[in-house]
């Protein structure tokens, strides 16, 4: 069965430091992977996706994600965190059988000044 | 602005009542998804429509139903409401089943 895991409920990073939000997945075919961000009392916003091609995917707001097939991971990264990056981040993988997105539980990212 | 419009933004209603949530997808998007987000349960997929037809069902209660109209807007009907139905309800749309989805701002439902 397809699944996605975000092993950390919360990640704390000091402003200006690099950040990583982890995501691992399990799919039977080729993975289609997504990252979304949710600010308080707002809908989810699409950040980036991996379909095929380069393992390093660049997205919105300076975020990027690294696809690692051998480790079945798709970690979200940013070289220098901003306080405004504080939000809830969701990883998702597409289920090939019905094209549904399977969502991780979300990781709360807190950036401290 | 994602281009997905949800109304109303907030809704307060009593237990046992019925409400309708409305979603207008982005122009050109054929797929509409409904999600429920509770404080302690993350994002729960409810149902998906594609070009007017039900495409997939998730954890949707029998008290809940949805439809997508010929103009592609969608409505989610919640009936016999219980306190536990209080949550944020999101609508999302996408061009097709294999592209990224764009979310509306959500409807915050409070059942009292």
C-alpha cells in the first residue's frame, strides 16, 4: 500500500540556519511527490513537486526538495530559514491506483529569531 | 490567491442541523477534492469529483454527501451534525487527477 511518513511532529530552527523537514514514502510504482505549506487559518499552498528528472527540485519561497530513490525520501530543505517560514508542512505522494494524494501527518516548523 | 473559492468562511450551527459548503474551482480545473482538517487528526480526504462524476471516496461519513454541478462548482452537504464534525473543511481543485491541487481558504465549521 502507498504511504507517506513525516517522522517529526515539530522542527525547531534558528533564523538564518538551514532547515530540513523530513518525508519518507512507500509506493509500488514511480513516485509522484508533493510538498505543501499551511499558514495559520489558511488553506494549503503548493510548494513543489517531483514527477521525474532531476533529484533536486526547486519550489516557491526558496524551498527545495531532494528526491532519494534508494532511501525513499523526499526531504524539504532551505539554506537559510526565515521567521516567516514558520508554518505546518505536509508531504504527499500520489497513489497510482486512483491518482489520490496520500498525505503525511504534517510537521510544524518553528523558526526562532 | 489560489483561485479556489470557498463559501462561507465561517459557519456556526447547532447539533442535528444540516449545512452546505460551496466550492468554486480554479478556472479550467475539472477535479474537485474535499478534505476535513480537525485539530488532532490532520488532513482527511473525503471525496473527489472529476467533471461531474464521483471519482474517489475517502473517509466520508454517510451523513455527508457531495456533488459537482455542470458548471464544475461543488457542494458538500453535512447533515445531522455532531459536535465532532467541528473542523476546517477544505476544497481543492486540479486540472486532472495527476497534477498538483490548489486549495481554497477553507470553511471553519463550528457545531454547538
